[in-house]
C-alpha cells in the first residue's frame, strides 16, 4: 500500500513574464511525502480460516521473516524513488543527484 501526501502552503495563482508573454502559474510551498506499507494478510484469509489462524503469527514472525525484510527494503526503495521522480517532475529540490527521469521536464525553462 502506498500513501502519497501533498501539502501545499500559501498556494496562489500569479502571472509572470516569460519571453515577452504573460503566463499564469501557481506559486507556493509544496511538501510531498510518500509512505509505503506492506500488508501481509490484506484479505484476512489467514485470520478468518479455522485452522490457519493459529499459525498466523508463527508463520510471519519465524518462517517468512527473512523474505519480509527483503520485501520491506525493496518497497522502501521503490517509495523513495517514486518520491524523487515526483519531485523531479515538479522541479522541486531533491536529495539525490540528477538522473534521467521517466517524464519530460514541465514548466518554464530555467537558466540551467
């Protein structure tokens, strides 16, 4: 499960001059948070089963724990990469060096 939270502060429409033309755009502060959660028994098939409900905790804590840690690290890395791609698409400040993104750059061209 992935939760994506966008928080916008003081977001307002402004007009700027770009190459001799007025362009309407938005100005404000945006904070993006991507959170990934692994749900092990999302259909409640183990908890609702008459026999498996007794082995649910033992299976997840003792048998499947190593695989769970591998999946947890993979999901964390995917959520972090998704957050970086969203920031790159919106041309926000990022914590990682620039890599080639999935999407073309949007917005007004900067002086880079």
